[in-house]
């Protein structure tokens, strides 16, 4: 059995909410939220349309993933997977609660806020789209009135909240109202977590993806039903929250979703290890370069950089190198966009080398007023590479 697939403007959170409610109840088409171009006034309901495509009846939500590189994929999520994720999250957070939606609904973390609200039968408070303003965030957080209050953010949003809360009592009070602030979508610098904790904010780091119906590991601990295994150094996830696969892409589905140990697994493509029952994510397996014959993880370089003051959000990028094949250039955000002086570069190089070896030493450090980012808040590595090419060329 099948059902229609409906495209909805991801900026129309209330429309997505009602369409998801019908889809989860089996009374409406599956939902595909997409980012429509901004239109003034707000895009009309006519932008909600049935594509003519059909999906299996069990599929309620389709999320189109783009990431920082690669061809987009359309992840098909069943009603059972979405509700299993919501139930496991509620159990980990101490019960169902009321959510502030601060993320786009065309990303799984935003869509899951709506699913959790539907499952909890609570009313979502929806932050207006556009530039994330921590003071507007505080204003809308004050509207939450349930006993348990939650929000899901990406690291760049958390950083803005923390920075504002360190000098603005109203923002601090609003952020402290949340029983839990989930942060995911990319690695969160430990220094940022420490600053949030010092303010009394209850932050939980999440790990997951669209293929797992969102975060399924909280602070390294798998949620109820989620299983983790390491195969050849790579993280694989199993459990009831796994997606059905990728729409109209059997080859990719077969490569990413495999059978093993009597169950189905999703190959994340992330390097990781499990110690004392906790998962530690080490970075992307495809974010590894070879410099002078040695393998270097750019994610590992970033983790080391993030411990340096002023480099908490730094990004490591591979560039061609006539001598070594590839070398590393560091990009960071600073109000003063002057590139690092030789002495500053020497200090950065020494810091990285002491942790990862001489091959990992950055070749240069470039500062930008703002790093290019995707709508999810992740660094736009393709855009950043182009900027660096122009700066270094």
C-alpha cells in the first residue's frame, strides 16, 4: 500500500505541524518539508502541493539531506520510527514536555521537535525564522508554561545563547528555564559545554542523523532500543528508529543499511569507539587526508584547535600542497579578520603537533568576519574552500 507525498514550505512550521499530525495518524499524505525561497508576505498555502509521487503507507516523513558535500538524499522515515524516537527521547529526558522550535523543519532535528510535541500532546512554541537572535529566543522561551521544557539547538545557536547569557540576565534566566537543551548536528566544542555548565544550563549532546530519526545517543549513551557497534572503526547504529532507506535510490540504501547479528544496521560513516558503555565519536571517515604519507583526521585537528581561546569554532580544511600532497589550513571567525601573525601561527602549530604529531601542523591560519554556513548551522566546507582558494590563490 502507498500514500501520496506532499511538499510543504519548511518555513511554515504550523502547516508542517498539522500535516505531520495527519501523516502520523494515517489520515494524510507523507510530508516532505523543503526550504522555499523567502517571499514577502509569507509564502501562501498554495506552496503546499502533492508531488504526484507515492511512498509506502508506513512512511510519514521524508527529509532531504544535503550536508556540506555530496548529492542530496531523501530519507524515508516511518510513523513507527518517528514515534519510537519521540518515546525514547521522552524517557531519557524525564518525561514528555513542551518544546520550543528553534530549528528549520526541513531538518530532522526541527521536524522531530514537532513529532515530540504531537506525541506529548503539548503545544509547540515556534521561534520566528531568520537570523537567530538570543534575545528573541529568550522572549519566546518565556512563553513555555508546561512543567517540563525543552529545546533543540545546533552549536552555533548555543554559542550565541551562552555569549548573550554571560552579560544579559534576561537571556540567562530564559535559558535556565529549560529542563534540557539538546545540542547536536555537529561536534560541540568542549569549551562551549563548559561555559554553558558554568552558567547553570542543562545541556545534553546528541548524536544521530536523519537516517536514525534524529538524535539516538545522548551524552554518549544510546537511547532505549538503540544499539551501537563498531565495525572496522566505523560506527553502526541499530534499533526501531532507523529509516526505511532512501527514496528511489536502492543502491545507496543497500550500501547504508545492512543486516548483521540478526538485525538491521545503519552505517554512519563516522569513526568512533565505545568505552565504559559510552560512544565517543572521533570524526568522519571521509574527513581524513594524507599529508606526507600520513593519515590525518581533520576532525581530530578541529577538536585540538577548539581547546585554544579564540579557536572554539575553527574549521580545518585540506588544501593541495606541492611538497606534502595535502596540508591543513585553519579558518576561524574573529571580529579582527587579520590573519594570524607568524608567532600566533607558530603557537597554533605547536599546540596541534603536541597532540597529533608534526604531520598535523596547520600550514596557515585565516580569519573571517563570518564563516560560511549551511542552514543547519554546520560550516559550509565547499563555500569555505572557495573562499580560501581565493584568499590563497
